[in-house]
């Protein structure tokens, strides 16, 4: 049989088997009572090399994690955040402002509970914040965390983007400088990277770069990696260590968990939601595979020691393991921590959750081993 | 509304939404052409706290990995291995022998290509093999890898279980001692652990334990962890480092990826396949949560430096991250490497694949940092 015909035959057989599997599932939506029927349909649908056919599922909340983690895992999809598709700049502003306003009271309350103060600063012409814990332990005096917030290049303006900075200050016991970079629709690429670069230069103007760590989650993690590539090209001193948390290392939908964890991750849910729109809005015509937009396509040689963080349900897990792969190949010191059941960046969502303390405790342990004192 | 009624209402709504999502998918089996319909159904099905409703999917083979990795990811389900349910001891023997015989020619060919020799030995009364590479580099002379093979406590008897031992010898450049432990149906728990213990004692009878690493994948990884708990209890010296690859740390179906990666992993596919039968056959009435059967329930304090390996499609990924969590809590030095797109233990399947060299290269780098010379 010619290869093309064989592929077409397989595709038809697979489609038929998918329908059979869906039907088998449909009859028993809660629990697969008839495992043998599903097994037979699945064996048929996955009996030749090719795409993986997976039936519909109802995935329980794990019973072996603490209650706060169970609540994060059980939480409904975040609408309208995940699937936003604003029609124009005004609609983007309205949505971003609404989400930002909604976040502020919780952040103020958390800062008060954690004993963290926040004050606006200017960083070489760029807006930012300094977050200070009640006490900086002896070992961290003189060290600075430079934080780049996440939010798909659109969410998290101003104070609304300071959750991770607050947690690094409170749990790690650090002075944290957070950059409030410009974002689209008003300021597409390269404004965000220009601001991140200017902010970093302002920090190292009066702090030894070896005492500085750059920390950022999601888009902030991708920007952290892109900033390292830019600093290398500019000949600017790199920081002592970096902590890209679940970095958006690839703005194209490349990476296996974009599909395996689609509809499983309850934060990002699907690349076809706001992520794809935000990527285009930010890139504004630039190639999404430019390493300044998708740092996975850059050269990682010479990057500082790196700690990566993700979760088993994270839509971006492949972004993280592909980043780990490139760091390995480049001989960079790296660590990866993956957390049971967590979707994208959920370690930022509940300051009181044990997993939040665990994640920032691990980052602090790592930085203690790599930052100068 | 009372909580119970609210839950029931939600369950009905979720079931209805699942059916709607399945129907939406059924109309467009290859690609979700009508994303908005699927989005709406999914938002409805995941609009309240609870289990995650996931529609049926066709997951493409990733385009960003090398050809050998693509072939591993695209491979069909492994029948009859994954879904075996032999009726009695004779049927188990017939299946296990058939799979073992099928593996031998490929292993002999791979040993020849890699320049590894294999000879049977006795280890304190227990059967085993010594695998020797063409050359042991200066840095590894005097060091020994003690390997415990995988196979769900039923597969991999004799030479058929020596793939990992061969790869550690060839890629790492080590003398490897592999234990051919007894298995059910003839010898249920604790025979396998008794043999693993006896074999380890035989190895350290003439090698400094600090120059020994215990390496095992899947069931061999779970046995590696259980062996550490047993050695601690027995007061026997622990090895210098361990490398449990995707360890079966929990024989109960506990761990989120038992569900999120069900039908996605093309090696193990589902706990409801042979795994559940093998667990019962091995335990033979013992509690599956006994730390000698499911080491995740043991005390990890004092374990040697540990490198863990898994893949994004691995049904056991949660076994690995739960193990990492317990190692973190116990203050054990640990590293985790996760590989893009890999299902369970696929780094053992193709000796020529770049990912195989990568995995065993990383383990060797880790051991170089922790074994005595």
C-alpha cells in the first residue's frame, strides 16, 4: 500500500476508533465501568504509529495533597482571563484594568499579613516597586531580587503584578525590586524588554551583579531568559543566578504539553485562548521565533545557575523541560522542581498555601548556594 | 442550596457538559475547527470546583524533537504487555517468557554494537550478571553500578532484564552488577526485595559502598528506594548515590498523572492494565501501602544523593514528583531531569537514540559528583 493511502486508511480507522472510544466514554461519563470496551477502542485507535488518540476523561482532585493544593487543583477555569479575545485596544484596556483592580485588595491584605511594604520607585526612567520584608536576614543583606512579573505580556500592570515580588520578599527574606514594564496594546515588543533591561541596569548600578538574582514567572520567566540573551549581546554583567518559574520560553504552540495538558490546566487552559492573541498583540509583526520573544531559540551558553519550577498539570511543562534540555546542552548549572497536580503558576495564587512556601523556600535555598554575599 | 444537592446538581451539569464537549469533538475529530463550541462546553463543564472534565483529543507527534524520539512518541500501545491479564500462573509464565524471548536478540545485537560483555554470576546465593564495557575510564575504576531491573515485578527475567545495565556500562563506562531477582507468580513479596538486599550486600562485601551507586528504572526504581529504607533499618551502609529512574514509588493508583497521562503514555497506558494485576500478584495479600512495596510511604531522611528521571507523558510522573517532594522535605540532595514527550521508561528502548545517551550521560555526571573515587 502506498504511504499516502496507508496514512489515509490509518486516519480513517483512528477517527472511527476515536468515535467508538467517545461513545464508550459517553455511556459511562463518571467512571469507566466498562474498561474492556474502552481498552479495545483505545488499542484500535493507537494500534499504528502516529498521533495519540485519548478519550474524554473526568480527572478527580488528588487525595494525597494538602487541602490548599486541592482547592487550587479543583478550582474552575479562570474566565474571562484564560479565553479573552478583546476586539480592540479599548477592550483590552477594559479587561486588563478590570482584572488588575480585582487583584489589588487581596494583594494589600496579603502584604499586611506577611509584613511586606511596597513603595513605587523609578528605575533608570522605568516604573517599578521596591518590596521590603519586616526583616532581611543577615545572609541576604546586600542581595537584591530583581522581579519581572507575568501575565502573557498583557495582564498585571502596576501593583497588580507584584504577587511574586511580595512572596520573594516575605518567604525568602529579600529586598525585591520589581519592574512595571510597558505592555501592549499601547507598547508592543520591544518595549517590555527595553524596560526590563533598563531596570536591571539600574539595579546593578549600585549592587554587585553577583549579589543579584533575576526571578520571574510565566511571561516574567520567558523575559528573564530573554534578558540573559540580551545582556550577553550587550556585554552587560549577568546576575549571580536566575529563577525562571514556568517560563513562557516559546510563544509559538511548540511543546508537547501544549496539547497533553490542554483543558487539564485550569489557569491557561489552552493556547487557543488569550495566549495566542496576546502573543500576536505583543509581537506586532515580529517573528515569534525571534529569541527575544521565544528565548528557547537562543544560545544558552554562559547563563547563570538556573532553578526552574513547574507542575504536572502545567500547560507550559514542555516549555520548562525544553528549557532544561537546552541548559543541559549548554552546560549550565540547573535544577528543576515539579509540583504534584499544579497547573500554571498556581504557586503564586495562595500566599498561605504550603506549596507556596515550598516553592519560594526552594528558590531561596538555591540562591543561597549561588549568590555572592 | 445544601452542599450535597449543590454537588449533585454540579455533577449533572458537568456530565451534560462532558457529553456536549464529546459531541463537539465528535463532529471534528481531527482538529477542533469549532473552538468556540468546545470552549463554551468546557467552560460549562469546568465552571465549578471539582474534577477536571477533559474532552477527547488527538495529540500530534511533536515536531521539535529528533527523529528517534519522534518514533518513540509515535509508537503504538505495547500490546499485549500493557493490558495483560493472565488467568493463572501458567498463563503469566507463558506471557513473561514470550516477551523475554522476544527481547533477547535485540539485546545481544545492542551489546555487540556497544562493546559490552555479559556474564552470569552468583551474588550471595542470588542470580545476577556482570556487564563490562570495552573500557572503564580511569575515574570509574573501582566504582560499581548495582542495577535492579524493571518490569512491574513480573517482566524482565534473566538476560531480558539487562537493558539498563548494558546502557550504564556502555554510556557511563562502568562495571555493572545486575541482580536477577525472583518474581511472582512463583515468588511474591518479599522474595524480590530479599534478593535485591542479598545482591547489594554481596557487592559491598568487596567494594566500598561510597563507590557504589544503585540504579534502577520503574519497578527497579521503586525497589531502589525500598532497598534504601531496608538498609537503613538493617544498619547496612548505604551506597554513595542512587538513580531511581521513573520509580514505581506507589503501587496504589495514587498520583495525579495516573489519570492525566492515562491513555497518553503509550508504554504503561493505564494503571487498570497489567500494573494493577501485577501489583496484586506481587503483594500477595500484603498492604500495598507498606513502604517496602510503596516506598513513597517511608521515611526518606538520610537517603544518599538521588537523581530522578521522567518524561512529560510518563504515567508515573507523579510518582517521581511525589518522590522529589519527600526527598526535599527530608533534606536529601536531589536532581530531577524530565524529557520532552517521553512516556514511561522509553529512554531504555533505543540504545542509539540521542535521548538515551542524554539520560545516561546526566546520570553519569551526577554520579561523578557524588561517588567516592
